[in-house]
């Protein structure tokens, strides 16, 4: 039984602009699934369709084989963490977490015990639990929002860019904690993000979206190592993405991804090029070279392989440096 199943889900906005176009996939119970794509790709719209916050134009939504397409959000047994956390400003952290349980009629002693248990899970101190949202840091508010979403034991956890407003170091720490909490709870989770590192770190599987369509679904390694389109490859941060026209100067007859760590620079021979930029990257140097055709490529070299800006070099492309795109 799939934890979540979408059958040909579509949703359009006023003026005929399609936000989500014919999306179908299934999630296994306990899976951490990441919707990855640029702003405006339709990923947040898709999450709201799953949660019942938007009605679809067509298609069906199933949660544990129950058709919830026209069921309101509060009856889908799905927890939602919004980008702005949507905490009640007049309630302290403990009461924010307990609020949903109070609405469901859970007795005060029981709901406070459950709220405290969830706040233990996300690491909020007793003192912090007595504070209102305005007295908490962004990271603490995010923890409260996560605890609130988990408090009523939902069958699905939905996360809409929950780390977007946090600084990088805090974002990295909290995403590790998020993964730990999700695994401990054994809950199915869907994360919307535009951050490929976030998706690669957290996802059991990743779905790459653009212009309302799913471009590719797979494990992080599959999507990263075997992109099915130049759009997917570019969005995942690959620099040496060649369409058919760009591939020809390299002697290739189709779109391809060239792995910069496997390319080689020599003093002469092979494909003539000029070193245009050199960046120190800690474990290696990133050399940007320009072929005589004008095409620029990134080549990673060891620190002892020193080149100079403006130097004429020969670029070697070994067979294992090439991944055809779209096979």
C-alpha cells in the first residue's frame, strides 16, 4: 500500500497558466521524498494540492489508499510546516504545539504531555517552551513548527521550504536534525526545496520539477549521476552540461555531462584551450578553460598541477569523464 499516490494531478491558475501539469507518483511508507526545483516550478503548489489547501483541476490524491481529493486539510491526517512557520504569536511554544490537540478535544494533561514529548524530540529547552514566537530565534521557531506538525501523529508530514529563512550553518544543522526526527517517527515526509544540497542530503528519492512538470524521479545518486535532461543536470549544479551544439566541439554527437574531476589538462595536444580563471576550492583548484570554439568548461586539478591564467593548454576528455544525457 502506497503512503501517498497522485494520479494525473493538474492545477491551473487564472489566465490559463498551468501550475501543476499531469503529475503522478507514489510514495512508500516512511519515505523522505524531496520536491526540488527553481522558484515558480510548481513544487509548493503540488504540496498544497496534496495537503488539500488548493483544489485540483483534475486528477486524484490518495493517502494510504483513501481518496482525499475533496477532503479538507484538517481531515487528511497530514501535518504541514510552512516556510514562515505560521505560529500563533499570542501563544507560547508549548501552547502552539498543543493547540491542534486542544481543537481535537484531547484532555489538557494528555495534550501537554504530548506537546512536551514532541518538544523533547526537537530539542527545545523548558525555558524556551514558555516563550512566545517573537522571543524565539528562527531555528527555535522552526523546531516548534515541526513539533506542532508531529504532535497529532500524522500519517504524512509536509515541509514547504522550512529552512529558507535560516543562515547556512543553522540550516545545515537543522536539516540533519529533521532527518533524525523523521526516521525516529517513521513518518512519510515530503519536502519542498530549491536547494539541491538539501534534497541530496535528506531525500530517499528526489523529484525534479520545472514549469509544473516532473522532469525526473530517482534516488539522489541516480538523479545526480544520471540526469535525464540538460535542465535537470544544470539545476543540480553541474557546470559542464553540453547540449548537442556545445558537444560537437568536444567530439561528441549528443548532449552530455563532463565530470570536471575526470578531465585532464596537458601542456600541449588534445583540444586546444586557454585558462581563463583559477579558483582555490580547498581540496582542489577549479580551472575554467575556453576552447577555441568559445566553449568554457570547468576542470578540477590537484594543487601541485599549477597552471596560469592565459596559459595555452590541451584538454583531454577520457571516456569515463562523459555521461550521455537522456539515455
